[in-house]
C-alpha cells in the first residue's frame, strides 16, 4: 500500500496495488499546476484509491476534460480525474510518503517544456504523447477493471 498527503496534512489518501507507468510530463498545464519544470505522474484505477482523511477539504478546478483536485487549506496538488475516463485517477508522485516502486519511463510533451529546463537524463523523450494518451492513462489493473 502507498500513502500520500498534502503539505498541511489535512488531507491523506491510500493506494492499494501498483501504479501504472510513470512519466515526467512537461506540458504547460502540468508545469503551471505544479509550479515546476515538469510533473512526475502515474495513473491508478479509481478502485485502488481512497481518501483516508480530509476529503471535505478537497476542492477542484475543471478545465475541459480534467479536474485538478487540491487541498483547500494549503493548496497542495492531490489528484486529477477525467470526465472521459472516470475509472482512472492521475496521481502526482510528489505527495507520496513512500517510494512508488518504479521510476519514470519517459519524458512527455517535451515540445512544450520550459525553456529554462534542460533534460539531462537518458530517458526517452516524446514531443507529445508516447504513442497515444491511453499509454499514459494506463493503470496496473487496466486489464481486469478498466475494460
């Protein structure tokens, strides 16, 4: 089991099972949401995720298909949900309390990366999606629960 929480610790969550593939996303939305050069993220099936504390403090901002959920007290970024994929949750790894069990597989959306950031590792780099969006939204239990 993995656990995570916000900065003020008012909100906490648990994840049962493994994460889907991990990516460093350099798209402008992820950069703005996290205030950093990129967002390290994975997907989990909705049935793997549960709030254990402070769900009433979770607020959301919806832009198109994606709702970004954050703590209303400290502003920490918590999860993303998708209108067209309600069985999938996007998880920023910065809030986890433990090692996620894997490391990033690639950098995505490098065509829109921050001009001041230089990628210096040997991970594959994709201009946008690594093939298609489904590859990024994949969960570890996709074959049994995500159709």
